[in-house]
C-alpha cells in the first residue's frame, strides 16, 4: 500500500452558505508548524516526515509534500519521502497514518534523521484540527507539538475535491548537480541509495551507500543498507561484515540484527 494515511472519518461537506469555522487556512497551518520546528533545530538538521493521517490519502500526501517544502525553506534537510514505502517494508510496519512514537522513532533512525515528524488532520464536523508532533530520534522525547484549527472553507473544499480525483505523484529528490540540487551530504547519498535499492538497482545503491560511509564512517544504518544490498546480490560474506559493523557502531540497530539473523 503506497498511501501514508488511513481513512478516519467521512468528509463532511458543509452547505455553501454555512460560515467557515474559525481558524487558519491549511497552508497557514503547515507554514506555522514548519516554522515552529525549524526554530527549535540547528540549520541543516536532518528530519524525516514519518506519517500524516487525514480523511483522504491524497490529502495526506499533499500535506506531507507541502510540509517538506516549508521545512526545507526553514534550512532543514528532509529525508526523501519517496523512500517511505521501502523503509516501512524493511521495518515490517504497516503504511498507516496511525504511527506511535516508538515506531516513528524507528522510522527516523532508519532514515538517518535526528528528528522525526508525525501529524494528523482530524475532521471535527465544522472544521478540522491540525496536529503535528516532532520527536527527537535519539532521546524519544517529543520536542514540539502544534495544535491548530483549520477552516473548512471554500478553498479547502476545492482542494479536497481536486485531490480526490487525482493520482498524486511524489517526486523523488533531485540528486543532480544543477543550482537547485541539494548539498551532496552523506544523507543525500543515503536517500539516493535507498531509492536505487527500492528499484532493484543494487550496484548503484552500493555505490551511494559507500559514499555515505566515506563521508560518515559512524553511520550504522548506512552499513546496514550497504549490507542488505550485498545480500540481495547473494554476497553473504560482505553482507555479514556490514551487518556486524552496523551493530558494532549501534548495538540497538534492530534492522541490522534482523538482517544478520537471516544469514
């Protein structure tokens, strides 16, 4: 399943002459919550958006993409959302907007993020309640929490109606070398490697994971990804060495331990 949401309630359509509930527009809520998170983190901090629950899967995807853009504008590095399905599969999680803090922490750690975000947009009948939580991956402490009312106005109704009839495509991050390309950090190579692995191109994935490790030799999850790619190429010797190295760096790396147990 490729949608990071589950239906929580039917959409309630107010009559055209019903005044909208008090609150912000959806775009204002996204911008305000992103600004709050960015204000709490050092510039360049890597964050992962783990899940967002809303009445419709396409709406969840739209919010996650808009939130990513707002966080990047706030000088944060955001893990490639296009890799979420692969990450969920590797962690044996269900692709659902209903993600608890422990699962979100695991998703963030697996993506090499310091900070992981989950959210909800709940239909309250006359309007919507927007919630966004930010969790420190290492400490599991919730460091930010946004609660805002969103208007169920004409603009929101038009957006929801449009999204319900569209096939929403999440673009993979641009890993090129143009002016708009992201900095070539260890984490962008990690994202690029995950994308290649999810497509079955394990040689290219290994090359990118190797770049990640060269830039950050203490990245336990890069070693795990590196080993998994070798495992998919039936090179169990190299895979075992990588999984053991991942566990040497981080004994709590559950993904590496699971993969090692397969051998």
